[in-house]
C-alpha cells in the first residue's frame, strides 16, 4: 500500500532552503511592485537607477523591466540550488545577503513613496492605475499633479 508523503517534505527534497528561497522571491516581488508604483506616478519624477533594468524598461516598458527582475530572481535561485547541493551553509548566506540587498532597495522605495506622497494627489483618482504616456499612449496617462520631486532614482 502506498503511503502518502508529507507535501512539505517532498518540497524540501526538491528545493534546498525553501523558506529562504521563498523569502527572496517575496522580497523581489515587493521590489517589482514598488518600482512599478514609483515609475507610474503621473509626475514622472522617478527613474530606474539600475542601468540593466532601465535598458529593459526603455525598450519594452514596465513588462520588460518586470520580466528582467523576475529572470534575475529565478537565476539567483537556480544557481543557489546548485550551490546548496555542495555547500548548504554558503547557499544560506548567499540567499540571506541577496534578500537583504533587495530588502534595502524595497525599504528605500517605500521611503521615497511616502516622502513624496500627498493626499491631494488622489483628487480625481478613479481607482484604476494607468500608465503615464512614456509607457503607453497619452490618453492612458494619469493627470499631472503638483509634486516638485524630479529625477529621484528607484
């Protein structure tokens, strides 16, 4: 008779350091979300500071930049799985360092968001996010607002 295996045990047999890997994926997802929030503000006051991500952003818009960031996260996780099979301690340290680096970017982005967020910016906001003209057609852009912040990097 076949005995049911614990799904968590099956996962940990396949993926080394699953909790640390999941944390990296979550923090990377937060980075994509915060970058999207800052770059799609109607004032155009924020730019992508990572030159590689900016390359993809300039050529393929927000989707290209998001795919780039997702691909980098997948690459780090995949390489780290190979490292973990040889040296679990080193793999844990690499994941921890990568997570801390991306978390610091997320914290910086959240700080920028709240530092430059004004309640009156929401006047006329109809509840749907639309991309500014630089990411689509001009009729899909948010109305101009009164922010004085220009060229902050995210």
